C-alpha cells in the first residue's frame, strides 16, 4: 500500500503528493516521499541547474524497476504556477511545451508526476537556439575503469586552465563524469558542438585513453569517449543533483577538482547528498558568472579543418 496523499509546503506553494509511501528505489527502500524530500534538501542546487531551461522528464510511474517514460511535453494537470517553454522540432514541424523550472515547488510537482530524472537543455528559454552551457561528457567504454575517467578528467582540467576557462565537474550518476562551462549565448548549436569537438581532439592529443571514433562499435573498448555530441540540439543529460533511475538512487553530484581522485560516484545517493549539500552548499554556485568565450575553440576547429581533420556527421535527430 502506498498510503494516503499528503501535502508538502514548498516555500509559498503547496504540492499534493499522492502515494507517498510507494517504494521507488528498492535497494534501500526509499519512497516517493523520500525522493521529494531529497529534492527539497538540495532545492537551491537543482533549481540553479534547471532554471529557465527546457527540461525533459524521465518518469517512473511505479518506481525505477517499472516502466520508464521519456516526457518532453508537460504532463497534464499542472498547477497554474508551473511555467513552460515552447520548443520547435523542425524535422517533424511540431512543438512541445516543456517544463521550465523557476521554483522548488516545480521540481516537487514533477516528483508528484513520478519524475525521477531531470534532463535540461544547454540553452535557456530566452535564447533556446543559442546555448549558454558547453558540456564535456566523459563516457567510458565497457572495459574502461573509473580511474581511466579520472585520468582524462585531469587532462580536461589542465586544458581548461590553459584556456582560462572555469569548468564545474560533477559525477554523471553512472560510470562517467561531466564538466560544465558557461559560455555567452552568441552561437548556435552547430558552432558549440564544433567547438566541443575541437576541445575533445586536444584532449585526445594529450591522453592515449581517449578514442573519438564516430561509431561506438568501432572504438577501443578500454577507451574514454569525450562526447561532444551532448552539445547538439535537443541532446540532454542528467542535471546536477538529478537522481538516476536505478535501485540505488544514485545522484549526479557536483564535486571539486581536488576530489576527483578519491570521490566514488556510488557514494552519492539521495541518502548521502543532503548532508553533503548542507555542509558544502552548491559547488556549482558561481557558474553563471564564469563565462568563457568560444572564440579560442572555434580557432582550434578552423586550424584542425585546415590541417585536414574531418567533421563528423550530424548526430541522430532526437525528435
């Protein structure tokens, strides 16, 4: 039995939570209410990560061992205070009104609608077609270890420092790592992806663990892919503080650069991250002020093209 509905006071708003005792994460038995309380505990961080961004929701109506629903359009029944942003999908000439978080209550309401994971765009509603976030995704192949990811992350950090860019790392919630860099919303997705690819090539020049082969099946199974495609239009990844839809309720968690060698992604869960957040605050505070212009990376891309580097094909359309 999931128990009667309850009401949660979230700032100046009230959110009704049905089935609060339904177990969502069987590894330790955390419930839908535990998930809502987790997002309230890290509300400053999750709202900072999602604010003003079109956001796809990964919903698990019966818990994470059941059906998974990828939801672009805002679920029906939203309170009138929940805001959206309309996104156009050219391939199909259709639109979707996606959740656009402004307030912690928006996140808790999404939990009421069985959302576990939040996957925001790297652009905001005032400039949907011009990203303001460059995403560096370190994606290990099946035989690569997390120590390999750590080694590549140190190379990423070294190059960012040389560029004068401030990177904000986080665990992915899986076996990889993400690093976010704020950029001015002055370029389209194609230029941001091209810049990200030029950066990935430089990482590959300095680290033999990196394999940028286009097709996954052709990559070295012990390599790490620096996935520049996460900067393509409508490609999304778990936000900072988003829970992952797995039984252990692992969280995509901001970490410091000096934690990379010791931090174990499996230790960051809805059971442990609230205390960490209470102690350290949001490690991505200040990200919006650390803006890096893409011009140097676009110059790298032009240089590489002049030297014969081939641009990969466009990534699959996710409409």
